[in-house]
C-alpha cells in the first residue's frame, strides 16, 4: 500500500547530467564572437564532463572535506604538508588535464585565451576552489619565461597536463603548479610596506640566489611547487622565485604556520607562512618586484572576472532550473509574472557579465600584436574585475532566494556559490584598489580611453538610451575634479555602458532592450526583479534556461 502523505512532491530534480556549454547561449555566442569558435567541440566535451553527476559530486565532496595541515610527522620532523580529500585531486586532475593552467602558453593560437576563459567560466560553476592554483600557475608564466634558466627547468612541467599532487622536487614530478606571496600582516594592497627581506648570497642580480627571511599573511596553495614572493632586497622591493624543494633535493625553509579558516573557498588551502633562511632566485631586476608580479596580477585579475562570471551563471542556471520545475499557487514559478521578472533580471546580469568577460579575454589574445587591444587590456582589466565581481554577489543572493528554503541549505550548490562569490572582489586587488588602478591607467596614457570608446562606437545609433549613456560618459571625463572620490561611479558607468554596447550589438532584442531600459535608462528599482513594463521577461528567461 502506498502512503501518499509521505510521497516527495513538487521538488525539482537536481540539475545534473547536462552540458554547461551547449545550454549556455550567451557563453557559446561570446566564445564565437571573440575568436574561439574553433574550440567549440572541446568546450562541448568539457561542458558535458563538468555537468556530469559524478563530477558535481566530486566538487561537492572537495568542498565538504577541507584540506588539513600536517605540520609534523609523528616523530617531530617538519612536514609542512597539506592533506586533501581524494575528490580534490580528481578535480585538480580534471582542470589541469584541460590545460586551464597553461594551454594558451603551451599551445598558443588566436583565441587561445578566450577558449580557456570559456572553460574557466564553466569550471567555476562546479568547483571554484581548484581555480586558485590553476590561475596562479597561468599568471606566473609570463614572468618565469623571462628567466632562461628557470624557464628551461620549469616550463615543461608547468605546461604538462598531468596533474601531480605529490610532494617531491620538481625534477621528479610530471607537472608543476605555482603560487604567489605578496600580502603581509601590515598590508596587502600596499605591498610596498612588505618587511620580508632578501639578502644576496653572492653579488646578486637577475637569476641570482638570495636568502629570504620574513612572513606572508596570505599564501594560498602552500602545496604548490614554487611561489613568486615579494621581499625587500638591497635595491628595493623585488620578486623572487621560491621553490618548495631546493636543487640539492632538500626542502626549502618555507614554514607553514596555519591554514586560514575561510568563509568559503573551502576546498582550497590558503595559509600563513614564515621564511626562515629560505632560498629564492631573483626574477627580473632588483627593485622592480612590483612590475614583475603585477604582470602575473593582470592574468589573475582576468580570472577573478571570469570566476565571478561563472559563479553568477551557475547560480542563475540553478535558479532558472528551479523555477521551471517548482510550482506554487497552481502554476510553475517561471510562469508567475513577478518571478519571471526576477529570473529575467538575473539572466540579463549573467549574460552581460559573460559578454564583458570574454571581450576582455579577447584583449589578452590580441594585446601582443595590437596596441589598441593592449591599451584596452590595461585600462579595462581592473575595471571589468571590479564591476563583475561587485555585481555578482547580489545576484547570487537573489538566485538563492529564488530557491526558497532549499537555497539556504548547504546540501545544495547555492551555499557553495554564495560563500565563494565575495572572494573574487577581495583578492587580487580589492574594489577600491581596482578603481584607483583604472584612474592610474587613464592618467598614464590616453590610449586606454580611446581603445575603450572604440568599442562603443559600432553600437551607436541602435538605442537612444545607450547613445545617451555614451554622451554622459564623455561629460564625466571632461570634468576630472574629485576623480578619486568618484572612481567607483566612473568605472561603473564605463562598464555598464560597455555591457550595453556589447548586448545591443550581439544579444537578442529582448535582452538588449531590457538591459538598456534598466541599467542605462534608469527604469529600474533597487533590487533584482524590477524590470519595467513592456520587457519580454519570458523570452529572456527562456534564452538562459539550462536546457
Ligand atoms: C582566501 C584568500 C586567499 C588569498 N591568497 C593570497 C595569496 O596566495 N597570496 C597573496 O599575496 N595574497 C593572498 N590573499 C590576500 C589578498 O590579496 C589581500 O587580502 C588583498 O589584496 C587585500 O589586502 P589586505 O587584506 O591587506 O587589505 P588592505 O590592503 O588593508 O585593504 C583593506 C581595504 O582598503 C581598501 N583600500 C586599500 N587602499 C585604498 C586606497 N588607497 N583608497 C581607498 N581604499 C583603499 C581595499 O580596497 C580594501 O577594501 C588572499 C586573500 C584571501 C581572502
């Protein structure tokens, strides 16, 4: 006899065994528009792999079982090891196997950074913690390439797609991962306040060995095979390559103090370390540590924007899936006009982030050969990072609420996305620091703004609200008084206008119209779900549904 009072009714199925690429029209379109159409087959395979129930379960397990620090063995010898759940290693094997740590360097071709960016956006939706070591490795390559000796030993291991999580000298490993250590207790944004010191063993100079003493307050992935570390040397703040193991086969004196107890980003290990006569090799010129490591930061900032784009898409896809299945008051939630307004508003935000993030990734592909793209990249990397990372947390919270009580229960994916989402805005340059960096780029050269406006021009004449926003921006830049005070406003206007231009040119009429009406025309409230009358919310929601 069945007892219907105990039947589980009206609960949506889990969103799994789906393809994160082919169900994301905005991502597919942006990939094609930005020069990586050739990667579609590969991205389709990766999208399917990520959406597989088994991969999703591995991601969940990696988050539910955070890494543990193993400082000593049972006899008291230092180990400085981090123990991970097997699910972490399987997710790492997946992301490294896909080449997200190195493919654009190892196999350069037009669109390589865009193809990687699309895969990165998808990966963020399933297991964002593994993106920390992946991103830092990707970002480290331009700096390491400049040192012939380091490049010979390390690049083949960095380019390898064979993940090797063992704790051994790099020569004995099938692959290597890199991290960075800048932030100290007294200052992260202001790295010039670093107190860690480096003394040359001999005469000193590029490629030479130094002895390092001091600490880092944030030092993610202490298990990585080497870190780029900032320290004060006789000629100023400099960047050092600090391997975990020394060339003579002994352990370098990088002592882990403890792992951070983080709000989210649970699967990833972030630590505090001390250097006790650790050995490091100077990368670049002495006293030029900031420019050396900032080059790495340019790539990691791109990844922050991509990561938040992915987390946002992940939350919006879950929300859309939920409302398409869940019924309340005799109708599916997606058919309740107020809910359609909410999910459509979220879908617009997600598509605008995707269009903007991949446009930026295109500049990374072209910067070397095209000065306009190089100028665009310099100005817009901090601006895009600021804007996408700033917008995404509110949207993820709204997507959580769409799920009702289920959204707030940590068994589902929303909890992980919610706890992860503030992080991209904080690390690699927090919001204010990004906006001030945009001003710095503007002040250094007018080329950035010219490159930025060049992207708006083709969209002119299609939408009155967009045209007005472009004109408004020009007056904003005509008056530079109190520009530091106004930095967030200026960057916000720049980014929202660029998003409008991209959507007007390339998205569906419904999405472009709703974006221009709300974000540019001001016909909008202060929360999501306040799109004005006349917007085709159902068409927007249907376009973004992960089916
Ligand atoms: C999980 C996690 C992992 C991390 N991993 C690493 C790592 O591996 N390596 C590493 O080097 N760092 C790492 N960090 C550190 C991170 O990059 C820093 O926390 C960040 O750069 C901010 O530095 P801070 O914490 O010292 O804050 P502060 O520099 O003190 O900044 C505090 C606030 O002041 C604002 N601010 C700063 N200057 C100005 C100004 N001139 N005008 C207006 N506002 C300003 C900032 O925007 C920020 O909001 C990690 C952080 C986290 C949370």
